């Protein structure tokens, strides 16, 4: 069995998505207003709106552009945060087995019941002796560790 | 040269609207600024609280799912009751002897939980009982975090205390980090995988290989080996169940018949941010965590018999300590193993008796 130890965390992330929150539509409503306002400013700046003052026009254009860029940046950030939450983390725990006779080493996914210095699978290299009690030919588990080396920090 | 006008400074319609908006915003912030900030902070806390509730519910659900295979409905009821279990610490107005009282209370609590699990599932072996206890403790911790944060959230809302809200919001990232770690630990606890905290126990287990193992006191195993003419005792909690043992009790018993020249302790230690996981720090003193009772006993023996206490810490974060052992921690274990053998030879002379204690949760680590 490949152990995906973060399954409760994933389920919490999934559960967090389920309640319909009013905040998200409100957030997008505000972003929509901001886009509209920025567009008006931009159009006014570009057309001049009856003014001959180029500095004011430039300020209108700059403000409109800043508003648009920041709005799209906020939308992108929201998208990325959703993707990060939904991204499934597959973390695999590995078991290292070693044969005490021939030093053969094997690495395989962790199975329930494995423990360090417990017996693993039979050694594929060592021949099975006649009076084998079922343990003699088996390799010893020398390490169990998380694949990838380090834990992902969320904060 | 014409002075450039900013938005709102010109006499256009938009300029008037922006001016009115600025004045309105100024007035709103003057009169309701703190209230708005309080609302924003409370929303952050509410979000964290909801997340904590989900984590607590998920851990309970996960534990119950894992216990389904035993087919006992009582264990679910016991888990629900266990979440509200209280262990009352002893009175410390007169501190003399308080350690022994605390030790007694903690052991009583542990015995009670252990015996009740065994009573519900009689055919369960000792290591599985201990793993279930660890699972229960993770759910207990998550429930406790949720309840404490909820308490302060409601209290700050009731009293409208801005200071209380700021304090609560300030500690929330730390609380959430710890809660995440406990949630991540569930899978390891349920399937009996070695966790980072078992680094000290793994060092001892490696050194114990090939020796004759004997049980000593509650949940401890010990062996004696000869290392370059030194008589070395190696001790750890009895695995592969998730036990931490009682190294203090075991040391007290062993020191009655043996005269130790020195004591070495190896344990997992919390690293500071920026430090490397699996790095080793050497030092002196009783290197052991927990509530302090075992540390007290070890210090008592060492002080009374003037035995030097040496130790080393294998550094890791809290998350790494309670989730499956990482490769970095495993490398630290290998390094500590080699270093310990070197130090035993360096610090002691031939004919000396040395004690080595591998401290930590020995889940998934036999001997």
C-alpha cells in the first residue's frame, strides 16, 4: 500500500471549499467595480474628454492602467491560491530492507505492519535452506523514511 | 510653467466626486477606523477557527475510520469522551515533592486510557494499543487548539477588546502551524510509521543490535555491550509501538546496581528557523522533553552520584518531529550514531560503565 499520509489535510482543504461563502462574490464584485472605474479613467485619459491639459490626461491614463494591472494581479493571485489548495500532495513513505547474509539492499513503498528491525520480504539472492523456519531467509528492515527528504511547509 | 493637477484637484465632475469620496473616507476612518480593523481581524480569526474545526472533525473522522476494522462501536464513544478528558495537575503551593505527584497523575491517566482501550479491544497487542493512544492524542490536541482559540475569539467578541483580538491574531500562525503538524501526523500514527521524534530511539536501536535485550521498568528496553573495553548500557523505549518509556525510572533502577561513569543522551530537538534539519548539536544536561518528570529523575541520579550528563540533539521542526521521519533526519541519525560511538571512546576509559539513553517516541522502531 502506498501511503499518502497527507490525506486528512487534503480532505480539510476540500471541505474548506464546500461552504458557499458570500465573501468571494463580493470580492469579485469589488474587482469588477475597480476594472470599470479604471476603464472609465483610461478612456477619459485617452480621449482627452474636452481638456487640453496633457498632464491631467496622462495622470488619468496612468491611474487607469495601474487599476487594471492591480486588478488582474489580484485575480491571478486568487487563481494561484485555489490551484495550490487543490493540488494533491502525494507523499510516499519508503521502507529499506537489507539482507544480513549477502548485504542485498532493496527499497520499496511502506506497507502497514513494517517497522525498523522487523522482518521484510525474502532475499531474492540468498537460496532458501531446507530447515528454513520462515524467518531465516527474510531481509531486515533497516530504515523507513519519507520520500523527498523534507516536509513541505505551508507557512 | 503649469502646475500639474492630480485627480480631484481639477474642477471636473470626477474631481468633485473624488473629493467627496476622500472626505467621506477620512470621516469614516476617524470615527469607525478601529471598528473596521476589529472586524477585519475578527474575520481572520473566524477563518482560522473554522479551519481548526475542520481539522478537529477530520482527525476524529479519520481515527474512527481507522478503528472500524476492529468492529467495536464502544471505541468511538471512548474517543468522543477522551476528547474531553482532563488531567488535573497537582497543587504546587508547596513545591516539595510535586514532581512525584505529577508523575503519579500522568501515569494514572496513561494507565486508564491504556486499560480502557484494551478492555474494548482485548485481542489488541501492546504496540497497537500505544499507536491508538497516539492517534487519540493527536485528535485531543486538535480539539484543544480549537476550543482554546474559540474561547478567546468569543471572549474578545463579547468584550470588544481590541488588545485581546490583536494578541489572538498574533499567535494564530503558530497555532495553525502546530495544528497542521498534528493533522499530518495522523497517517503516521495510524500505520505505525517511525516519526522524526524517534530519531534518538533509532540511534539507540542501531547501537543495541546484536545485544541481549531485557525489559526494564515501564516500556523500556536495555542491553549491555562491550565497546573497546567499556561496558556500555543502551536504553530506549520499547518498540515498535508508539511509546516514550520511562528512562528516568529505568536509570534510577539501574544506577542502584551499576556505577555509571557517564550518561549520554540522544534526542530529537526543535530547530530554530533557518537551522538545517538533521544537524547535530552536542551539549551537557538531561536532553529529554516532556512534562519534566523523567528529566527530574535523570538529573537527580546524575547529581547525587556526580555523573556527567552528555548529550546530543538531532534538530528538526515540530512538523518533522511528529510526521514520518524524513531523509534529512535519517542522515542525522547516522551521523549521531557515529559521533556517539566516538564520544564514548573519547570520554571514557577502559573498564568504565557508560549509560546511553535514546530518547523519543519509538513508533515503528523495534530493537
